[in-house]
C-alpha cells in the first residue's frame, strides 16, 4: 500500500509538471492535438499506478517524451505558419452576410444543428443577424453581427468613458502582492502609506484593491471588523 | 525559449533512460548467461560442487542486480527469474542433472526473452 501511494505521488508530480510545461490553457481553448496529448498523459500515468509490477520509469519516460514533443511542435507551429496550418488548420468562414457556406460546412463535417447550437450559445437566434460566422481552429464559432444588430457602444455615441484602468489586488490576506504591484508599477511604500493614513496594519487587511485613478477599496479580515 | 530548453532536458532524460535501460539489461543478461553456461559445463562434466558454486554465484549476483533491473523490466519477470535461479543450487547439490539442466535452460530462455523484449528492434516497436 505505501508503495502504491509513493508511486501515485511521483506520477502526480510528473503529470502536474508535464501539464505546466505544456502551458496554461483551459480545455475549451485547447487545439485538438493538445487535448489528445493531455488525455494521453493522464492515461499513461494511470498504468504504473494500477499495475505496481510496471517500472515507474516507463510511465515517466513516456510522459516526458509526449510533453517534449508537444512543446517542440507548439514552438515550431509558433515560428512557422506552414506548420501551424498543418497542425492546427485554419479558421473557416461558414456564414457570409447571413448566408451559410454549405461547402465549408461539409468540409468541416459540421451539421446545421451544430452550427445553430453554437450560434444560440452566442445569443443569436436569427441567421439574418449574422454578418460572418467563423469556425476557429479550436472548434469555437466566432460571430460578427450585422451593423444594425451590433450592441451600441460608447464609440457610437462619440463618447469616451473615464478609464479606471486595471483594479490591482495589492494586499491579499495580509500579504503584499509584490508581483502584481511590480507589474502595475505600484511601489510598496504607496500601499503602506495608504494603510498608515487609515491607521491600518496590512495584517488586518483581507483584500486591498487599487485602481489606476488612485482609488482604493479595503476589506478587513472578519475578526478585525 | 525556456520551454524549448525544458523540452530538450526532457528528451535528454528520455534518451538517457532508454539507453541506460538497454545497456544495463543487456549487460546484466549476458553476465547471467555466462554464469549459467559455466554451471552447465560443470554439471555436464559431473562436477556438481563446481556447478552449485557457479549457480550460487549467479544467484548472489542476480540478487544484487535485481533492484536495478526492476527499474527497467516488469517486476513479475524479475521475480520469476529470481525464483528460478534460487532453485538451481539445491538441484546441483542433489546431483539431479536432468532437472538441473531443464531449470537452467528455462532460466536462460527467460533471460534471452528479457533481453530481446528490451532491445530496440522493429519486432518490439510493431
């Protein structure tokens, strides 16, 4: 039993590290080959876990090879358009000016039901509202509405709203978020100055958020309220 | 670039573990086969003490190498071979030549199989 636990822990670390090396992506954003590799890696990891007679190095070697090949392929695809198209394919327009391109749909083997379901997920229930619909390489459908159906924006009214910038969490659970602060060029002294002006210690703060206008929101820890 | 370096390191790990596995298994297998061959010759020349000594040495050697072999070979195979080798010294001491030879040949066949299964070959790939 302890042997199985140690083997499982080793493979868990290997899978987590492997997926981390492959990069951050959510399931829905993955290219088909990335999804397959992710599933393969987890499947391979289960073999030495289930069968304790299998040398663990077999699993580790296979996982390492898959991750390495995936990383190399993704780097090659990033550098070369040809390889990118070969591996990931390209986006395909399936609706032009409200008219469905049946040939493109046949090539993609997408049924009208799939397309309509995708449009409904984009809050579109009438094909005439669609200027363009494009099937992306990860299978998602991007939609551009006709000008009369696009939502009104501030730009349409010729207005420019005040930009409050990014709200940056500078203190979380009593700890300064130095990485975020550095990225947003917020010096720690400024945060400490704001806290001092409110007679607060950072250990009393549950969450402190700063925006680029200098506005600050502070939520205290429950025990300190 | 960092990811590419990591991928290179992973490929290096893969290459090292594959090459090391093949070399170790082949080398250890050949050593075991040599020891078993000398035991075979001894028993054929009715030298039972010498045969018992040879197989005991092979068994001791195998016990030392078992851990390393387990890193690359199915643990069940490693254990089965160990059990087969453990039976040989008593058979040699008893002087039961036929039984000794059949056990010895079975152990040799197992070693050959292990080496073959671990070899980089078209048969193993496909």
